[in-house]
C-alpha cells in the first residue's frame, strides 16, 4: 500500500484514502462544442500511459476530498512530488528522476 | 481411561532448553505420544524415534522430517484441536505441541506405513516432468470428468476443512522507526542498537524464542557467555524497554511498497486451552521508516540418489533438535556434507552419545582443525567421498559410500543421515522489496545487492557468516556499534550446488531437488532437453519450487542443474521471482474481521423495520436492502406485484424511495454548474419547480439521471440513481475542482440526511394533505414537477410533486431521523383509504408501463439521450455541457444506432426474457444477425398483456414492424411500439 502525500492536508496518508483519476494536465477545451474530431480524440481518448515518469491525478476521496496531481514512476511506483490541482506541471530534475527509478545504492556492507 | 505414553527413547538427558518437568501429550495417527512443553510436533516425534511422517506428493514415497524450520517440504501434517479446528498441511517443524493436539499424516491410504499410492513410485518412469501436459490432452471432455478428479484424489496434500472456522482473527496497523525482521544474533544487535538510540522498534521472529541460529548452538561463546544465553539476555533487555515491541511467533510474510511489511502473529496455536476471547492470529501491517532484514540463511540438502528417505535430515536441524530440544535424531548416524557447518552437528551428537559412523565430505581438503577435532572424538572423516545411495523403507538403514574419483562402493549401516550442501541466504523479503540480488560465484549464492527501499540486510542473509561480523553489522544497520568477542563459532565455509556424484548427467537415479513436488535432478534436465531454456519455464514445466515451501531448499539446486544442462552460467539462467507470502498464511488472517455481516456494509433505510414487520421480501441494490414486494397470505411474487400495481393505480401506494442519491448544489454559480453537468437547460427553471435531468459523460453516453428541484435561485436539490450517487458526486467535484475552480458552488451529499416517502395514486393528495402545513397542495398551486418547503407532522419537509408511476405522485423528503414516524403517520391515514405499500418490483413494472428508463438497465454505457428517446431533455441552445461534443461524434449521429423502443408480444401472455436477443428474420442461418436486445420485460396487470423495452437498431424507424426473439424452444414474434404503454397522454398525473 502506497503512502501518498496530500498537498492540501500536507501529510502522507495511506493509499486506502485515495482514488486514482487518470492522467493529469489534460485541460478541457473551453470551446468544447467547436473542436474538431481529431481534437476531441486527443482530449478524450489519447493517453500517454508511459513506462517511467507519469503525471497523474488523484483524489483524497476519503479525506479532504480534493483532487490533486502527482508525478510518479510507473515502474518503481515511487512518487516524486504531489501538487495542487491547477499548479503547473513541475520541472523534474535528473536527480529526482534517478531517485525513484528503481534500486539505488549498496546495502549493508 | 488412563494411558501412559511410552517414554521418549531418543530424548537425551541434560541436553536442550526444555524442562523435563513440563510434559504434555498428543496423538499422531491415533497413537498417543508424550512431549515436553516447547517441543514442536517434529521434535516430539523424533524424541520417540518416529521419522516416517508423510507420503510424497506424486510418487507417494515415504518421507521424514528434513528440517527444523519453516523451509520443511516433507513433514506436512493435518493438525486439529477439536472437530471444527483442523488445519491441513501444517509443518510439523513449526507447530508447537500442546496438550491434546491431534496430528494426522496426509496423502496416504489406507495407512502411512502401507500406502496403495506408492505404486506410483514403481511406475515413476511413466511420470516424467511435464507428464500432465503431455498425457491428459485427449479427449478434451475427459479432463473435467475423468482426469482431474482422479489426479486430484491421488495427488495433493491434505484435505480442506469443511466446517466454518470458529476462530477470531485480529488486525492491527503499526508505525515504527525500525522494524527488525529476524531475532537471531544480527537482528537482536540491530534492535538493541536502535532501541538505545531511542527509536521505536518492532522486532519479529517466526519462532517462539528469540535467538535464531544461536538456539542450535552448543559451543559458541559471545563475550564469554554461551551464545544461547547471550540471546536470552539480549531479548530480556529489549523486552524491558518501553520503545520496543517484541513479536515472537510472528512471520514477516510480505514486503510491500514504501516499507510496509505484513506480519502474521500466531497467538493461540501453541496453547492447550486458549482464552476464548483471544484471536487465533493477528495480521500486522507495519509501516517502518527503516527495515532491517536479519532473516538468516537456510541450509540446503545434497542432491544424490534416494536422498529422501525418512531419517535423512539437514545437519543444522539435527543440531537444533539436540541442542534446543534435547533430542538425538539417531544412534548410528552418517554425515554427508560439502560444508564445514555439518561437523558441528556431528561433534555435538557424538558428544551426546550417538555414534557418528562417518563424516563423508565431498571436498578434498576440509579445514584441518575440523579434521583434528574429529580425530579427537574418534569420528572417521572420508574426504573426497560421496554418498551415492541409501536403503531403508520407513527409515534409512544404510548409505552407500564411494570415493569421489573411483567406483568402489561400500554400504554402511546407519539410522540417520545428516546432509549439508551449504547455505542459501534468505533473500525472499529483500527481493519482494524489489531489491536487486547479485550472484556470489565464490560461495555459490545470491546476495542482496542494491536495495530499492530504506532497508538493510544484515547477518547471514547478507552473506556475513561470522558471528562477530553479523552482530557488528546488525548494530551498524541501526546506527549503533557492537564489538563482541566470539569464541568457537562454527565455520560456514563450503558449498555444493546442483547434482552430487551419482546424480549427474546421464544418471537415472531419483535424486530429489524439490521434495514437496517430487522433482528430481533428471526432471530438470528433461525439461531443458524439451526446450525449456529459461528458469521460469523450467520451473513451470517441472513444478520445481512451486509447492507451498516455494523451493526454499531447492531453487538453487534446480538453477545449477539447469545451468549445467544449458552450458550457461548461473546468473545467465536467471532466478525465479520471490513472491509473497514467505510461508503460507491462513485465509483467516487475510479475511480477518471481514466475515459474515462484516464482509460488506449493509445500508438500511429509516423505514426498514416497518417493511420487515410488514412482511417485505428484500432485494440487494448496491449496499442497500430494499423492500422488493410485500406478499400477503399465500401470494407469490407475481401475485403480490400485480396487486401492488393495481391498488396503486386505483387507490394509492406508498414506497420507500430513501435510497435515491441526493446532492445539494448551492452557490451563486449553481445554475451555471447545473447547465454544465446536465444536458438540460436550467436557467428558466423557476424556483419551486422540478425537472428531469440527464447527465452524460464527455463521450455523450448517459451517465445518470434524476429529478432536480430548484429550491432557490442558488440552491438545487438534485436526485441521482440509487447506485449512482457516489460517482455522480465524484464527477461533479472533478469538474468543479479541476475545470472550474473559480465557480462559487458547493456540493453536499445529503443522501442519508433525507428519508423519502413516495405516495402515488389517485388518492395520494387526499392521504397526505391533512398532515402537511404551510404548503398549498392543490393542483393549481402545486402542479406536477413542483417542490415546496413546509412541514409534515410538524417535521420540516421538502415536498416534491413528481411521479415515477404515471399516477399523481408526491415524494415527501423529511430528515432521516423522522422518516419512520412520518411514514407511520402517512400509512395510518392511507391504510384506512385502501393504500398499499409497494416494493421495487412493482415500481419497476409501473415505470416500464410509462416507458421511464432505469439507467444501467435500459442503458448500458453506450446509449445516448437520443437513443433513449430523450432528445427533448437536451438544451438545443446550449453551447456547452458535459457530453455536447461527444454527442456530435460521427458514430453517435450515424443512422442505425440501437434505440430504445417498446415491444409487444403477439401472444400477450408471453413475458420476454430480459437480455434476450432480437432478430429481424427468424429463418436466417445461425449465427443470426442480432439487431438488439430486450432491456426490461414485465407482465402488466393493468394492461392485461406483457410489456417490454428493447434497444433495437434504428428502432425509432421501426414502429409497427414485426421482429423476432429466438429462444431455445420457440421463436417469439413481437411488434415494435412506443415505449409509453400506459396513459400516453399523461392525464393520470393529475389524479
């Protein structure tokens, strides 16, 4: 079970309190009824779903109820950062990405 | 009846930690045996010279006790406390004896000593690896009827209990700074260092006593103290500290993400008379800042011919049986080893009075100090020799010894054979944590390498074999320091993985790798010959390592033999993935409290008790219990529903609609928000009026529906389907928070705040009106689709005039706490006037008679408002709502879409089956072209014929067409019609 930091509650809470809500930073077009089929396809159907760093939405549904965004590594499942809805997509440093990419360092001896 | 069990002939006076004063007794296969408190079933049986305890899985070969711990692949017993507390496949090596324990051997018939299934052993050459895949292919139907039942009876281990488990299981979450897994020397040192630094520490160990490998020690000294005593002192010190929690008999079985580890604590399984309030087991879900894995190492057997006879045992196990339990596993003992550690077992047993017939060492030059000590004790060591066979049916009687490089065979009589092929570090949990392992070729083992989480491996699981080093490493892992003087600790040097002499390429002997699944060295080679080149394939083909022991002793041997057959290096062949659980965990521990009524929450309305008292039959709708129908006398469901419908339409009916989802949408931007979320236009909905709303997803398909009342300019009372409330609120919150965060709108779930009493029928107004204050309920003042606030029976109400039956209808919303009282008052008046209660079935029939849809029954996530005949509910002038663009997609505006229509059977008495497929031409060849399906179907008493709704391709254009519903025994002709069957003009809405 993951620990997820809710950027509104400002603390880590168990995954049980959260619900995933798909890919982040897909803005609903303001002129919805005017967009082309291709634009609608891109908005509604097409998702990155990539191996590696993903930006995704979560809702603290059994907590404060707020939607927020997260940057997470889809292989190691590790979070880099969570941030409030509406905040810009964070620029991730190489160190941040390396830190969640998988096994690191040497154990014990 | 008094019966004195025979004395334990193999118990050695003065050895071990158990008190001879504390005796208990138990039975094994019906015979009574004595034991000492603290014995495992295995140690107690060995004390009586009982080695034969089971039959193997496939060949039914006699099997004995191989180990003294959780890695045990052979000694699996059925252990019972009483008639209802019985558990199969319990490892005799970990089950502590309690007074009255009933142990029974498994997988044998008619008895353990005489087993008919053992004929499989004689025909073993007909059961090679992959046997089942190859043999039971044809005919396909025989698999279910013949092969599987026979195989299941012949193979397999214990039998599952048939009675419900009467025990209780508990569950606890815990957080700590430091979780130490394993209470051996390294783990104890880590725990104490952490505790002294002020950390919150949890230490768990699967055994009853802390000490790990030190429990088997006889000679080693730590700081001048016997090692076992040192461990006890350490444990006592920890026990006395307030920031330490010691969990004995607790197995860490799964390592999850972010340092969460699941532990199974066995609380009562060792007690003769447990407190009836005590849980049997407790699941701990521990979140630790840092995890120290001090999980030790597991000794391996050697792979040679007939290495599975009862009496063949791991050397370390024999040592633990002697030094901890005070049991000598034999009197004439052979030792076959490739590792120094077996010598310690031999020396201890020799000193305890057993004859060590010979130590057969596969190596050319074992440590000279060991040879010198053997010489002192008069123990013969045969270096560069091998054991190439054994005899003995129920217990090993001899071993065949050969020099490594010649074939001169010598048979030596023995009654036990200790084996040691070296040690496999227990990297299971480390690997589960996604840490990487690296191959240590010099010592033939995989060791923890890069961790993926904040965890540190210490001691022998990390390849640190020397005792002082392990203790120092443990302390360092917790940020401390421990320098101890260690004397006479056993050497762990030496290993042999893969086939030993006589079991190599080209041999046909049965040299077992995986005892529990009966996999031999030659099975692995066969798998490789037949094309399995990855260890994952070899594993699945041969089933090696796939038994409940998960190959704790066998995996490395299998890997080495496969590597040899493939002429590849071990790391290239790969390592199979370690998966949770480390050892089997009972279902009770996982299921925990979630049984019976606690399995899933049940939601009941405030009027539930009334419905119960009045004979309602309930149905489950989501988590809700809803009154389905109210049979009177001997009525069946159909009769009850017909009566409820008829009475409601002629007089009145009362219905509990409290389960409807209710959301209050409030704020200056509430109307804009409603315009966004629903297809309908809301600007012109006057305060005090209601409207039926449809909610779509962005793709244009119907998501939910419900009646919405406008209480004020800035306040809407929104209802949703019973099951849809949470997802509708979630979707609303999603748009509000993430797309329109500046809008001033607040959403509140009020589903459980309002009880809803629906009264429908011509007399509905007459029944309610006298109870209501502050609302003019006349038809002129309160037309259909209105909402008013006032009081009923003195209780505040939101009274809605609306109808889901087509009759004059009111829905009385009152605060939930008053629901039952107001219901009683309405019922008291209505009953006198001939009103009936009706359930969900009658509600379904009456709404279908009116062609009202139920989202999720008449729609399925691919139905648009247009398809459902609800185009009128879409605001034509709106420039935006959720789904507006989706509805304009080419496929959604194409002709030929499935559209909702009514169906009338030509024979009015036939009620169609819901879900039945509809075709245009009943005479076409099978498979027919299906053009739609029936979504709702009922008998309509008021109309005197059956009615149905269906989604039919181009349905709206097919009015009057005859279509067909082909069923197994008949083809039913139907006419397509408008789905509004009853009162199409709606005149009855006014009573």
